[in-house]
C-alpha cells in the first residue's frame, strides 16, 4: 500500500489549527482579565463617589474636593482605557476565530484528500485481490 505523500502537510495543518486554538484561548483569557480589571476599577470609582458624598455631608475643603475630583477623573480615564482595550481584544478574538476557521477548513481539506487516497488504495487492493482469486480459480479449474 502506498503511503500518503501529503502526510507532512496534513500534520502541519494540524499544528496550525492547534496554534490557532491556543491563540484564541489566550485572547479569551486576556478579555476575561480585562473585564475583571474593569469590574475592580468600577468598584473603586463607586467607592470614591461614596466617600466624596460622605465627606461633603460632613464638610470638606475646596482642596479636598479637588483631590477627590482629580482622583475620580483619573479613575474614569482608566476605565475608558480599559474599555478600549476590551474592544481591541474583542477585535483580536474575531481575527483569531477567523484564523481558526481557516486552519480548520484547510486541515479538513487535507483529511478528505487523505481519505480519498486511502479509499483508492483499498479499491486497488480489492481489485488486485479479485484478480488473484480469479487466477487461482482458473488454475484450480484447469487442473480438473
């Protein structure tokens, strides 16, 4: 039986598919980490608003008010940067998904080619076996 000459190509396509799966998983992990960071930053922003409210009720200086406003402004900027990072991460996820789909299609194509090759080899072997059986039958009947 002939070996499949494109086995190395099939193996390479499997490797590419595995790498694409790994990159997609890493992108999902980055997204999850960013979302967790956004949640922490939002909680910090809520805490700052609450603290400022309490201090305003008790009474605070203009300087203290400016410090709170600066800290809140900084927190809002950090949140905006994190939201942008999540959007970029989601774009990267979409790109990784597309690469994974392409790698899977290419691998499946090679697997189909291999399957057709194996089927053809089986047909050749079946024809050869049938031919040999026919020859044996002829030889057996000619001796009678």
